[in-house]
C-alpha cells in the first residue's frame, strides 16, 4: 500500500512541571504563537500547545526533565533579523550559524534550554514546498 507524508502536524518538546506560565510568556509573548486548547483527557497531564504560521509545538511535562540540546525543530521564517532581535530583547540566546548553504539561520532556546532553529532562505534559495 502506498502512502505519502502530508505535512508536519506538531513537534513535541518537554518542559518541567508547573512551567506553563513561562511557556505562555515565551511561545505566545515572545514568538507570538496562539495557545491551543488541549483536549480534556490530555489537559490533565499538564503542559500546553501553541500554533503559529506553519508549525505547532506541544509542550509536555516531563518528570525528570532534561532539555533537548541537539534535537530541535527547524522553522522557516521571514525577517530572521527581526526575530533575532525579538529573542535577544527577551533574553533568549541567539547564535548565528552560517554553515547551511542557501539559508541564513540562528539557534535559540526556550526558557528550559530546548534547542530551536530558525531559518530564512537566501535570495538564491527556493525552499522545497511540502508535497
């Protein structure tokens, strides 16, 4: 039976217990994402979900939390400089990385140290469209 990938539905990241307010401050306040209402059966577990642009992030409580410092979502953006400034103004780290041909990119982190990558195609690069 043949299948095809449609698109990415969400990325799951972990956060420590009782950190939902910090998640809201970062993902809604800094990144401008909209918080989603979690289904009742999942809301009891804690955590929160956000959507913005073409990506969705689900933050789940992890009892023995350790941040993901290598694994990360890679998010295409427009106006990478404006995002970098917004992250810097919010006290989030911004590390520029020139080593991805065809893209300008930065690495940052959420309030718990989970790695986040943001990319903007250069004028000579046309990103692959979802199929």
